[in-house]
C-alpha cells in the first residue's frame, strides 16, 4: 500500500505487489458478493461493480481502453473481504450508456 497526499488529503493507493498478493490472501476463498449497479452521472447512466464492506477502505479500479470493469471480475471478489471495491465502466463502455447526441 502506498500512501499519497494530494492537497492535504490522504489517499492510500494499492501497489502492484498488493494486487498480485490478492491471490494468496487467506480471504481469497471467502469472497463477498459482487453487486451490479448503475448511477446517473452528468445525465449518463454509468454501470459499476461494487463489493466489500461499506466501512472498509475504498479501492476504485479503473479500466483501460478498450475494455470495461469486466476485466476485474476475478480481482474484485478477492479484494472484497478487506476493501470496498468499486469498478465503474466509462460512458459508452461495457454496460454504461453513451452520452446523448447534442
């Protein structure tokens, strides 16, 4: 875990070592359910996957191009015992709606 400060606010960032270690966590066999939800953001319905305790530290997984949150389908359950994991799809990717035509 890497601790960063931006404008006086603390952010804990998972490093690649932590993510690789998710497969060896003792909790890897005790996964929490993954929830599939949407949220209206700026007039666009954005799909996201969410798992883990509400009180846990939040980890946001952002996918690359061209992809979707599905790329994290195996990682989310493994991290969900210790972290609240959120993996959104960008607008027009995966199950998220595209921006309306202007």
